[in-house]
């Protein structure tokens, strides 16, 4: 089973057994962000890129798909988050599309 499918199954099980996750939390932001503080909280994030397109992603699933590369970034090591005011990075988009 791929990591994406495993994460989806785990997210469903956690949300079914824990009442605080029964209603998925949504954030509507003006920029793309991944944060250590958001891990495990079940956030679905919507943000608007510079072209006016709304992009939706599951924070936890995206983190686990790109964590190898993300955790090596200085901003992640120093501040515990990655943000981009323009768009979602291409490698993250591809990770979501491919589940890798």
C-alpha cells in the first residue's frame, strides 16, 4: 500500500474515533504554508495563488509526502514552517498528484 493510501486510511480512522476530528478543520489562507504546529490536526487548507486559483490540500498528507525534502530546508529547521506567497512548489504539486 502506498504511503498516500496509508495516510488516508489513518486519517479516516483517527477522525472516526476521535470526536474532535469528525468535522475536518478548514483554513482559508492567502499563501501556501506547511507548519509543524499543524501536524496531526487534520487541517484541509485552501489558498489562493497569484493567478487567482484556489488550491486545496490536506496538510498532513502533503507533509508526509515531502517530509524528506522539507525537513532539510533552513526555514523548517530554524522556524518550523515553510511558506510561499506565490504558489505551491512544483515538487509538492507532483507529490500530491503521484502520491509519492
